[in-house]
């Protein structure tokens, strides 16, 4: 059957999602020797390989085949409690039965979308925001409202103005708002304490939920700002914040451990849709690993590593990028968000790849990305995302130098 003859066989939500750029299109195949300034991967020497191997060996000796069975491991069953303990360190008083372990943060976001969104449900997001979250939300609704980000994170004042206008005009209000308030992807910005309080007040006033993606929350380069969920009055259920956590940045992405923390009814409903789509072996190994380490010490080490790498990246940007190019100074996380006035970063990417450097064009972090359009420029086309997390200082400098040469030729 021809490819185009399949379209009518897909569900409506699949046809809707297929109008956009396919998932992962922002990461093309890279030529040999290309410097991956696009890769949001942890620094190789921070991945606790030997500790995870030791944890797996201890687990096997103690439990035998248990972690490989459908029922899973006794240790894996302890993971929600270990995660709840970690959230209490962050000021979030979640109980273990308010935690659902997921296959990474993306499954958590997908499950939340499944249980909360209808086809006509408006969702509010930041602009720019995490592109894979956009891909998830597009599977469930076309009604995505985007609000700008500046150096202090989500511009809550702009959100408040728009919500007031929508109410006056009788337009639908969002059912949920997705935000990355700490060390945001892609901008590296962190929402100020004042804006966090204002956002919670708006959620009460306009009756929407906040999905807080805290994947980078502990990788701050300064004092940690309390998560939104810690300000939400868990008495005993949170009022407005559904928390999404991940061990991808503080342990390793390949273990695929994320979680939802929130009201018990929502956690229970998400569990219905998750079914048995977990990773019992990985969850058991991670629980064994967490039971044996000082995670506070590890987080402090990671903060030091990535603070240093961000400083290397900013030095390279100052040395090699042309005049007029600017960027947000990252407050944490893995990324720097770079503004290239007059340069269409998606169109320049093939030139960059030929020159031996990869980045992620800014358009992929905006809701409009991927829509068929005759408009030559979309939001984000004068921006690009660079990652400082994965490469050595020498590789980083080489990549930024190559990027600078490409941008200078295309001004």
C-alpha cells in the first residue's frame, strides 16, 4: 500500500501530529569529525559506570532472578520511597503513594497529557520550551498557547495579561501550563522567586494546573531556588503543581528513570495508562545505587563540573562569535541560548555541518515549528541552542570557532 494511502487509516490525533516536523528532525545525521555542540548529554566522566555495575552485582547476588521477572525486584519497589525522600530534601513533602515512576520525564509528560487533555483543551507553554514536550502535547491537542521567556524565566506578567483578555473575551482558558522553571531548556534561565509566587496565584485565579519539569533543577550554578511544587501547600495533596522529576541529569539518561509526583487521583489515573510499561531491572539497579551513595555530594560535584563547562563555553563564544551575536548567561543546566540577528539558523545548519559543527536551530523550541507555511521566518529562526555539557574544553573551543566562521560568512 502506498505511503499516502495510509493517511486515512491513522487516528485523528495521529494525523494531527503528522502535520508537524517528525520527532527528532532537529538532530540530523552528523558527518565524521563533527563537533556535537547540539548534544544535551552528560559529561562522560560524570556517568557513574562502576557504581552502577557494583549496584547491579549486589542486586543479582541478593535477589537472583527477581529483577528480571515481571513482578520485579524488592529493591525496585522501594524506588518511589527513595524518590519521595529526595523530594523532601527539595522541600516537597510527597508521600510514596503520590509518586509514579516512569520511563524518563517524557513518559511522565505523555501520561499527564493522556489523563488531562481533550482534543479541544488549551495548553500553555513557554516560548521557547523543550521540543519533545511540544511533540507530546501536539499528539493530544492543537490548542497550544505560548508565552515568552526572558532572563528571569517565563514572563508571568505577559501570561497574566493574556489570561485576563481571554476571560474578558470568553475564550477558553488553559487546563494546564507546562514550565521548566529552573535551568530551563533551551535558555538556561531560572524563574525568579517573585514570578513563581505570581504563577501560583494565577493558577488559583484561572483554575489551571502547573506541570513543573524539574529535570535540571538541581544543576544550578548558584543558590537553589525552591521548586514550584515546594510552594504549593501539600496539605496533604498539592493544590496546583504536578511535579515531573528525572534522574537523567543527576545519574544517567540511559537508566530511563523519571517520575510524576502529584495528587493521588492523578497519579492513580496515570498509572492506569502506564500499565506495566516500566523498566523493572533498571529501576532496581537505580534504587540499589541510590541506597548506597551520597546524592547530595554527587549533585554538588555535578554543579561544579557544569558551572566550569559553562564558563568555558562563554569564553569561547566571546572569542569566536561575530559582533552582534548575544546569548543568555545560563543559570544552570546544560545549554546556552544564542541570538544571531539576521541569520536563519535552520537554513545555515547544512553549512555548519559541512564545516564540522552541529547545533540545534531555535525554531524547534517553538510551537509553530514544523507547520507547513509559506512564511520564510518562524519564531526562533534567529536563535540556536548550544550544549556545553558533553564535550571537552578543546572540543568545545574548536566547535565554537567553526560556528563563528559559519556565522561570519552568512551575515
